C-alpha cells in the first residue's frame, strides 16, 4: 500500500479581516478643505508614493457610486485598478473600494486650528493577486502602512508649504 504524506501547517490560514490599519496626522486646514483635496482623486499622486494617473470616469466625481481608475506601483510592479466611491460626506469622510478587494477610507475631524486626518486600509477578501501566503499578506500590509504614513506626512507638509491658501 502506498500512502502520500501531506504537509499540514499548524498556523491557521490568513483571514482578510486580519489585514487592516489606520494611520493619522494633523494638518493645518479645515476638514472641508482637506475633504476637497482628497476627494479630487487626481491629486493623490501629489502625496502618494504608490498611486498615480488617477482620474474619475467621464461625468463622475466625488459622490457615492462614482468610479475612477488609477495606476499603482509597488517596487518594480505596476498595475491599473478600478475603484468605486462608497462613502462621501463633505468635510467628514471619503471612502472607496478598489477592485472589490480593498477599502480605503479617509476621515476628517476638526482639532484646534486644523484637522486630524485618518487614512484606513482594509482588506475585504483574499485574492491571489495580493499574495498566497501569510508572509505575502503581511508584507503587503506593511508596505501599504508605510505608503500611507508617507502620504499623510507629505499631505501635511504640502499644506504647510501653501500657508494661508488652504488653512482654516
């Protein structure tokens, strides 16, 4: 009798819900001004090291159901993505889902003479395009967290450099 040994991992398979994070920064601008900057998706490449060539579909804009396309990069890899706005409350929240896989959410809360801006990333489902192992998914999450930190700091710096033209 011939038997085949199967390798079993003691670690449970990764779950999409495990892959989420939120980062924040303070910026010297009113919540509404920050919302307007972020909901103009064509501006994201101004601050993000990962996203570029982002634009709403013809006739769409910052409202629920609106769709947009962009180019993304991670290391040497580059790809296109399709997104749909899922939350849009001026001065409060702007959120979208990318390819039904990832949810990005920005929130804006007045704080003194400026705003606390939070950016969240949430994996909605596992997909082989993102990686097949826990190590792959951990690396993706860590890369995205670093990208978000860079984006938020670049946004706050960009606003500070413009002074009163964007301030509350």
